[in-house]
C-alpha cells in the first residue's frame, strides 16, 4: 500500500505537468506564433485588421508599393480603397 501511495504522489503531478505543458504549447501554436524564424519575402502582408461586428472585418493589405483597404465577410472580399505607399495624409 505504501508503494502505491508513493507512486501516486510522484505520478499525479507528473501527468498534470505534462497536461499543462501540452495545453500551453497548443495555445502558443494555435495563436500563430512561429516556432522558428520565417523569411519575410512574401509579396503580400497584412498591416492591420479591424473587426466590424460578428461577421465582417476591415483589413489593410500591403502589396508591392500599394496599400489596399479590403472588406472581408463570410461570403466575399471587396476592395474599398487603394493607395500608393506613403500617399496617405491625415
């Protein structure tokens, strides 16, 4: 009986720690954090995204020397505005 209690005292925290560690790792991977450095030579890059309710978003996409403002919904993507990089004056 004593051997069973000792195994229980050792194995329960070990299994709990492994469960916590796997959930922590899953959360980090799920959020899109890269596990290693990736090259930044993609032609298109998301600059910013703003949520517009439950089913829509506004996104600024950098493509070449242009910035595109697009509306994204569940069924379509629409181009709203386009400008050359640096042309915008607030």
